[in-house]
């Protein structure tokens, strides 16, 4: 992870339980059809921890999301626990969806000796399917008893649906002589079984921050990480990102450094979700620079990253720059096409609006290595676009679009 | 075409040369790599005809589009001819793109004895490739000499790139005892060879209308037809729709009836483009009703129609309603999920926000017939969504997303 090299943060093990005071657990409660996979997770934050939440922008959302939003407001962010079930999204299940979420969180609160309003609940799985509540309730004792400061790995596994890889990270740094750690786990949209598209991510941090500062910081972090990825442009009914700040207050002069760390963790999780997109063979990274505003740069980068024509061209290792420039052109941002320069990897293919000669074999071989050969977690297929001499730039991440995506999403019934 | 049954318009042959006074031709000028396919078309409108144009919204557009816009302004819509070449998009070719467009239109004007500013030019094909001008110029004599009131078929073939089917239609009606005809041809995005994604459509009508009325009418018609289709969400550098009104003035009391006819022609062409989308097996029709505004209904319908998850589910004949409702939810339009009812074909699968029992076999068999068996040009896979008790409704059209799309767009290099 090259970003880390230039920062004051270093990777450590322990995921979301690496930060001081956080506990987690993950068990199999028999919610998933397979029966024996972990499918229920619990995260417990220390007293006085503060939680900031970001949720799906979809109008059609699961009742557990409503409950999260309501309780974060009610407690002014002072929640303690997050219960996560995988297997059933519990969305579009009417009043029952809400009732079950309330029952589950109440049971967790009782076992933990905290207030019902201090428990959040996230669900991921098939839309329209309610949670098998008996199994869930039966599993709670084991779940609570398993809480541990080593529990991140189990929790990270329990929130997965059909992701191919577990998504877990932790980093640490010394700010003013004090060790600060940030941890995170996530699940993405590896939808071998359809509808399991929910993106969930949880972050813990053992530095205490004022609520307003934390909320704003998390908003910025989400914007440049989770909001910068796309697998297929579809948004789930259950998407949620919850970030805890818990522990002694951090001195204000270290806020910037902490935000760098939060971005590192969130970006790493976001990229691992993109890389593990359905049928994906590679991580696609698009950088747009020279824009007149950050928003302009972000919109163009995300439009290129989500273009089916670009994604299929990348999958086919085809340096088909016309599609990239066409996607940029329809992004809804004003720029002069006479100013555009374009790179695939380190190979420039367009300069000031005109195609330039390039060694196609070399570019294809670069793309081929990224798409077909690559098995590292740090490499990616890079597209760079300069649209002018503005000072703003932005990154977006996605993946290639393969036949496997179609098979996963269409042919499973046959 | 069931729509026609309830209208005063009936199908006739003759395409864009069915309306009185319009001539067309289409020849092979050796522009396409294959060499012998028709690749150059010409449409000639009668004197005093009026042309309204709609063009790609992309910032990155071909110079021929700039030229069209400039000349429509300069002549206040009084252009006479459209030259169309297929094979090269002539986009991202710098100053040369403009020069070649000017040279070609000037040569056409001379041969027709009209002003250079009265000639428009549209190009479709590979981005970054200039037109082989020698071949084009050499072909102009034959092209002009072939102009005929039977020439629509040749023109319709000459504008295709890799479309699988020709797109041509004409209708007529008697308005106040006078025979009025409307004709149209189009090409879509059958991109067996990548980058040939341009949508071009041309319409002719032998009823004369005031400029302001014609411009406004065409704007409304485009919004409910060409702007309501999607194949993969990508927009080309060269998209254009040009509509001629030529002939004696039409009485104002028939304007509404004429607009119905214009919509019938444009919608039929638009749907044939969607149906002939890359790798498509069926036309997907999404109807959203009960909305608070037309815009709300259109946005939701188009979002569903362009969702990769919906498109793959339809391809897989999977009545996976969760994806449809999830796409509706992320469309950015406010509605209450408790009010939503959903149909696949005539089968209701959701009522007032809750899933309802349905015979899955029957629904799958309906979907299967539409996707796999269907070879008619009138059938389509239908999705209906009622989101409330508002009075607005809208239609959108698209196609299923198949492995063939990936193969067409990615695997051609291997």
C-alpha cells in the first residue's frame, strides 16, 4: 500500500479491535442458508464513544437504516454497539422489518447492560427476506460472550455475504507521543447470490474528538473513499458506514494527521470493495487533474470509472481511449477538449485534444498484466486524464466488467 | 405496433422519402474498411423546408456537430441537405475534423446548386479516425445523381455501422382532407466494432410549420422518445437527430395530431435502437405511473432501465423484483416505499411496499418467452411500477445485458 509509505501511519494487525477499548465478535447463528458460515457480528465501543454514520441515499431502504439514523439522533452519536446480520437484508419486509430490528437490538442491549437506544443494527443479504429471528436471538448469548479485543477477524468474516476476500485493516501512529490506532472492516458487493449488494463498513478509532469535528471529518473521509468507488452503479437498500471515535480527547493540532489516517483506512477498505466487485479481474483507478473544482474532478473520474464501455475495454485490454474521452465528455462538466491529455498506465495516448502515436503492444501488455496476471493487492489499472490547468484533482476506483458479472447476475437461475 | 391502432396514423412504405418533396440516396464510397457496404447518404429537403436539430450533450463532440449547430443558427433552420458518412466518427481529429466537414459540405452544395450553409454533415464510426476524403469526394457525383423519392432504403442502409437491422419507418394521416406523411430513419449502437456508438436519426414531414412551433414540438418529441432509451448509459461524441418540416403550411388546429404522428415515428425508431442494442435479446419497457410530476416518472423509469442489475436479471429471466425497487429507490426522486406496487409483465409481484405471493414459474416463463423465444418486433419485456397516486406517468426503453455485450466490447482484441 504505497500511500502508507509517505504517511506517518503504519499497518498493524487487529482490525477494528486494534484501537484501545473496542471489542468485537462474530459467530454462526444459522442465518445463512449454508448454515455453518459466520453470519452474526457484534462491535462494542468503550463508554463515551462517539459514532458518526453515513447511509444509503436510496429512498427504498431497510428499516434498520431508519433505526440507526433515529438512534444516532436520539443519543447525539453516543451509541455503544452495532449488531450486524448477514444473509437477509430485511428490506421491503414492511412493519415486520422494523419490529424485528427493535426486538434484536433490545435483546442485545439487555445482555450488554446498556440502553436499547445505544444499539445500532445493520443487515445485509437478500431483499425482501426477513431475518430468522429465533436463530438470531438464540445466538446472542454466544455472540456477547465471545466479545474480545481479538474479535475483529471473526466479525470481519461474519459480515461477508459472497465477497471473495475478507476486508480488514488497522493502522497506528504516534501523535504527540501517544499511540493512536484506527481499524476498519467492510463487506462489498460480491453478489454470487443476487441482491447481496450491500456495502457495509465499520471503523474504530481510539482518539476522542468533539462530535462536530468527528461528524465533519467522517463526511469528508467518506466522500473521498467510499463515495469514490463504483462496481455497477447500483446502490443497495442497506448501505451503511459507521465510524466510532472513543478514548481520551486528541489535541486539536493532531486533527489533520488523524484525518489522513482515517482516509488511509477508508480508502483501503473502499478499494478492496471495488477490487472484489462481481466478476472483477482488476482494480481500476482513474485520476482526473487540472480541474476547476474538486467536484468537477470527482464527477469526471466517477463517470469514467462507471462507464460500461470503458470497463469492458479495460477487461479486453483494449487501449480504446475514445471511450474514456467520450465518458469524460458526457459527465456534465465543462472543459475544453483541446486541453485534454490522457494516459493509460504511464503511456500517454492523447495530448491537447489530439491522439498521439503510442506503442500499442506495450500498452496492451501493461493492461494485460494488470487484468490477467496481477494477483497483488496493490497494483491496479491506471487511467489518467488532464483536462486543463486547474489546480484540483480527484481519484475514483472501480473494476473491469467481465462476462463473469453477467453470469453471476443473470445465469444463476439456469 | 399497437400504438398505431389507437391513432389516426397508419404505416406506409417509403421511409424518409415517403413525405412529398423529399429525396434521398445512399451509396458505397469506400469509406468503411469492408469497402463495399453503403457508407455515404444524402437527404435533400424541398425549398423552404425547416430543420430542427438535437445533438449530443457531451462536451467532447465531433466538429461536424459544431458545424450543424452553427449552420442551423445561421440559416434560422432553413437548411436543405444532410450528408451522412459512416465508418469514421471524425471526432477528436482536431482542426482537420472541421476542415474536412467544411470541404465535404461545400462540395455537396456546389453539386446541388445550393448554399454551403444549407448543408449539414453527420458522421458515425470510430472516434479519432478522420474521413478518407478522397473517397468521399469521389463518391459525391454518384450520390447526388442517385437522389430519388425512392431513396430512403439506400440512405437507411448507408448510415448503419454495425446495427443488425435497418431502422426505417413512415406513416400517413389525413388532416383536414390533406394527406400528411412523416418518415424517419435511424442508426443505433450495434457496436460489434467498438466506438461505433453514435445514435443518428433523421425525420422528414411534408407539413409546413412555423419555426418556433416546430422547434418546440421536436423538443417535446425527442424528450419522450430518443431521450427515453438507454443501451449502456454511454453517450457518443456524434449523436444527432435532425427533423425536417417541409411543404404547405398546416392549419393550427392539426398541430396536436401532427405531434402525435411525430411521436409515433420517433418512438418507433427509438425503440428499434434499444432493441438492437449490443448483445440485446429483448426490448425492455419500463412504465412508471402515479408520480407527482412527469420528470419524476421519467427519471425513475430511466434509472430502472439503465440498471445493470435489472438488465442482467431480465437477461437471466429472473423475476428479481428487489433489484427493480432498489433501482427506483436510488433514482433521486422522493416517494413512499409503502405506496409502491410492481408488475413484471401482467404479473403483480409487490403491493403497497410488500412482496406478494406470485407464481414464479409463470413469471419466468413469460420472461423466457420475451427474452429467448421472441422474434417479433412488437413484443417486449414489460416492467410496471406504481409509486403513488400522482397523475403523471412515463415510459423508458432499454434492453437486457448479456455476455454478448461483454464479448462485443471487450473480447474482440483476443
